[in-house]
């Protein structure tokens, strides 16, 4: 597969690891980690989200987990070839088995969201090795009291995850409705949770102003990454 070239780093890809996609780029561009020092990614894939976030936040250091040996190795390879290698580490492990004494300021994920039915992108896209309840409960154990948990999901999956989050003392503090096209339907939600009761922020984000024409909002959000902007 072709490399995916950003302005400051290159993502090498292969057919056995879920490739760079719009969801990952949106999470990397929109998630807020302003005060975070220690980050944890659940399901690194190619490593693109971690790379985007450490580029945006110079004080952030990230440990990126993936259950797949190939994905963890590819993430580490992409980390090593970036200008941010000293702030990134890939670990091959099941999130459910991950053991550490560290509490993370910022935990983020582009998680599996389909129920197990299809064979395509089995681990990366479907709730086989990690479901929403496990993701929330694991995050609760690993997140610092002042931390933030950020995910991107299809809108139809967001309600389920929010319910599990509330049962584990998380408060939804930020929600971004992502529209594929202006005046279209909401396609994705970026959700951010805290253990504190911060004022709730709701935002709108549009990817295309008209078919195959990126919106000015999308261009601005990705201008530090996308070589065409």
C-alpha cells in the first residue's frame, strides 16, 4: 500500500493493519489535550492519531497500545521515522491485560463499533476483542482524576457508549457533531468525557461544503497536517 504523507511525518501502511482513514484524522485534529502530559491510545493501528496529537501538543507523551503485533510494530516504525519519536512508544498488548501504575491525563481511541458479523477489518472495526463496556471500565481504571477520555464513533453508536460512561462516573463534557456534507446528516460524533462536571460544550463540524469540496472548517483543522492545504 502507498505511504500516507503528512507535512511533518509519513505513515507507512500495509494491508494487514487498518489504514489511515477519515475517523482517525478527525480524532487527531479535533481531540482536545491542552493540559495533558501523559497520553494513552487504545488501538493504535498505523499510529496516525498519536502522531497528530503529539504534533499538536508538544508537552504530550503517548503510549500507544494495539492487540495486533503487526499494528504495534507498524506504529513503532512510523513513530521512529517521525520528528516526535522521543515522545511516542508503541506496545503490543490487549488493552484488557495492560498493567501499569501510571495514571494517564488523556486517553483516546478510535474504537471498534460494529457487532461481530463481517470478516473485513475484523479486529479494528468490530467489537470482538474490545466492547464499549470493557473500553469504559478499563479507561476508568487508568485515567487520572483530572483526565480526559476522547473517542470518535458513528452517531448511532454514541448513545450506547455514553450510557456505559455515565455508569462509570464519566460526564460528557464535549460533543462534536460531524457532518459529512453541509446540510447533510450527522455521520460521526467526537465525544470527550471527564470525571468532573465541566460545562457541556457542543460543536458542529462539516467535512465537505459540497460534494468533493472540503469545507474551510476542515481545511483549517487539518492545515498543519494535510499537504494539500
